C-alpha cells in the first residue's frame, strides 16, 4: 500500500515520562514539545501531506490550572518559535478544535500563524487544540442550522462540509503513543476507517524511526472499507 496521506497522532505519555524520572509533569510536556518538533520534521521528510497533532483535548481542562497554563504557554511558544522552520520547509499550519474556548492570546497566535503560513505548499500540520470529536460534530450541526438549513435534511456530506477543515482528507493512520487503547475523543468522525497504530513508547521518546515503523506497519495492512479483499 502507498504511504499514508494523512497521519493523526495522539501524543500521550508526557506525564508518565516525567514521573519515571522523578520530575514534575510539566517537564514531560517540555520534552513532549521537543518530540513534536522532531516528528513534524520527520513527517515532512518522509513526505506525509497532512499531520494532525492532538495537543490539548476538550477534556484536558480538568487538569490543574498550573498544568493547563503551562501547556498553553508551550503552545504559544511553539507557534511563535517555529515560524522560521515552517517558512523554510513550506509548512502550512492549521487548527482543529473550538478556538473560541481558548485564551485570547492563544487565539491570536493561532490565527496569526494560520494567516502567515496560508500560502505554504509543503506539508500541512493541523494542531488540534481544545479539540474534541464530539464537540466538532456538535459545532458542525450548529453551523449547518445557523446557515438556515433544515436539520431534517442533514446528510453525512453536510457534516463533512461543516467540519473544522473540510478540505483535508480523512486520516489514513492514527497513531497513539504510551499504550492506551482508546481514542480519547480524537477525530471521531474522520477516523471511521482510519488504521490504528498503538505504541507503548511514551511520547517524549518518539523520533523519526518510531514514525517510520508505524508507517511501515500501516503499509502492510489491507484496508477493506467494508468490502471484501481481492474482489474479482
Ligand atoms: C499527553 O501527555 C499530553 C496532553 C494530554 C496534553 P499526558 O499529560 O496525558 O501524559 P500521561 O498520560 O499523564 O502520561
Ligand atoms: C489524549 O490524551 C489527549 C491528548 C493527547 C491531547 P489524554 O491523556 O488526555 O487521554 P486519556 O485521559 O488518557 O483518555
Ligand atoms: Mg495522557
């Protein structure tokens, strides 16, 4: 099979990585950011067209104010500091999730980065921040009815059209680090037929080779989409 066009990653295990080393959780997030930068570079080199990174879920607000504040700070720093890398590698940055629910300074950083990278034609990196699959579907239906359309006429294609990034193809491969066997509300709609790859390795330890192993595993699979294999 061809390499995946769109890869989504549930970047999990930062806290456990820190705990294993007797460090505070925030140190794990700092290393998680370094891993995210490595993987963006690696994915671009491998020739992935779309990379969606799950950075903060609609449920992650349940964490302490200190941890949430630290993660928001890292996101801001990442968006600011990575512009030169994006420019050099023609990486277009996008966002998925409920932007209105984010602090105003983060909203501005996101909209500025989206605007400043809009013309870059290399890999597209979708940052899922304050993202929840259920929230995205709920907002899609609301936008549909706000446009004066009749909810009684709602079709699957309408939900697709009102998603946060309707032009982006569904993820071919969804990777989860740190070994949990769940989606945690990531790309519920778009992931209907995604191949899933779960690795025990904690996110801060990820590098290009781990991504390559996941992609190679994907390429050996048989995607049937409800049909039967090798139909005559
Ligand atoms: C993933 O790492 C990062 C975010 C959810 C923001 P965690 O912080 O969930 O790490 P664990 O699961 O506690 O190890
Ligand atoms: C999923 O990880 C969210 C992100 C990676 C941003 P969580 O650590 O929040 O997921 P659960 O709580 O283990 O399901
Ligand atoms: Mg976790």
